[in-house]
């Protein structure tokens, strides 16, 4: 693995998930692998689990991790080629990124979409400019359209759960839209759809209200329905996530509380386990009764973020 931006950088999803679960059993088994190596974590927007889990993963591999909050501690960066920098931006990424490439062995970047211009967001200019100019492997800690470390974690969590509680045939996995008080990006939903489709070991269904279709490049291969009840019937896993509109970009058309997952709705599932990437708006996206029930995998899922990051970093170090 030379970088980690999407599922397309992974040759064997099952092998990577197995490696992550092996690290969970023995976190320090490769504690010398990253000795004398540095990893830089650059955040252009806030983080809790992504930041801390990646730092812990790096530490388990013997790496030194340095965190830099670009939006609060650094110069305003310019990303446009040929820009006339007479505005608020102070430093161009083509000047900053090569220096960071000298400072670090691996550079991790977290960006965020504007939700104003779809073409700009879906061009992934910010992270692509770092890839172009840094000269070292780049790991996405979330980009404008994808969140691959979260999605790898999700596959790991599903795999782990199926080891403990096998199901007959392919598991039925449902990605269900949920209400929210504000527009959120499509990153997590896009990425989860991309990974589950590439994994190819599930009956995968996406359910959402009308007008909340995701980009087909990520959902192709999934069954898509506006009927949440039909989608949930017989489900083994339900992944709950809000996202804003894609076609009329970044809008909130619908906030119907009937789309919130409840224990009543889970009665038609096969005792489905419920997932969410966190943070979660309780009693808006997911009810307390579900989050605090035996159905919930949310805490385990968040804990597995460490092992996903550790598996990815170890693969990059070994191939560097």
C-alpha cells in the first residue's frame, strides 16, 4: 500500500481487516516497525476519534506522531494552481507540502467539504494537492467525499461481529438515512457504500427519503429504496447516518423524525446490530433506547478505529 485515500488503495479487504483484528489481540506485536519514523497529522477541521485513534495506532507501531491543527495554528493555505494570493491565504500548498514531506515519513490529512460547490468538493482538490506535492505517502483522515479509515473500521466491526455471531448466507447490511438539524456531508455514506460494494460479501441496501440519492459512483451495486421498513426487514446490520442532498447540493429537504431508528423498527430485522460513526445526535438520528441497547455496536465500532489505523500504517511502512 503506497497511500490510503479510498478502498481502491486496498488489494485485499479481508486480509486488511484480519490484520487489524490481529492487532486488537496483540497491539504491540509490531512495536518496532515504526521506530525512528514520524507521522504528521494535519487537521483542517476538528476531530476526536480520528485524531486520537491514529495517534494511538502510531504509538503502538513505535512511531512519533505530531498533530497540527492547520485551521487554528497555521497559515491559511492556498490550493488553487496559478492563484494570485492577494486575499486571505498566506502560503501555497505547493510550498508547504514539500517541506512537510521532509519532516514526516507519512502525512495524514483531514479536510472537509464546503457543501456549497459540488464540483469543487468532489474534485478532492485539497487532499490531491498534498498527494501531488508532499512526496511521501498520504493517508486520508477524511476528505470532502470519503472517510476510508471509518469505512475500514466498519468492515472490521462487521467481520468481528460475524465471527462471534455467524448468520446464514450473506449478511443483509442496510445503510439508513437519519434526520439531523443541519446539512452534513456525504463522506461517510459515500465511503461506506463504496467499501461494502467492493467487499462484495453482503446483501447491501441503502434507504433514504426521495431526493437524497448519493453519487452513483459509490452506490453502484447496492439496492436503493425509499421504503425504510422494507429495507430493514431481515437486516443483520443497520448503519445509521445523515447526509445532505447531492443533486441540489448540500441542502436539507427533509427532517422527518419518522426516519429515526427505534426499537420498534428493529423488530422486523434479524436482531440487527446497529452502527453509527459518531458523534451522534441522540433522539434525533438514533433513539436512546437503541444506542443504549444490546443492539448497539457503536462503542465497539469506535474502539476499532485504532486497529484500522494501525493496520493501514503498518502496510504503508512495510511498503515504503
